[in-house]
């Protein structure tokens, strides 16, 4: 009978540890927005206008430089 109680207690202890770790982990991060296509109008030579179709631009993102070592401007 001691073996049964030891098994029950160990199972409950493992469940309690797993529940505590899951509770402390917090919610999962929301996935990023899906990339969308964007059409840009570019003025070329002699005043002609061309349409450029850009694929893979995430909605709501702004272009930024990644090669500069200076901090971003303060808003």
C-alpha cells in the first residue's frame, strides 16, 4: 500500500510542478502579421510612371536602416 501512496503523491507532485511552470511562463506571443503585396508608382526617365509590385512587405511596418550603429531617434 505504501507503494501506491508513493506513486499517487509523486504523480501529483509532477502535475503541480508542470502547472506552476506553465502558469509562470505567461501567454504565447501573438504571431506577426501576414506579409502583403504593395504596388508602388515610380517615376522613371522622361516623366514616365511605372508600377512596381513589391511582394512580402508586412503590413504596418516602416523601413529602417539596419547597418547603422547609432541609436534610433527619440520620439
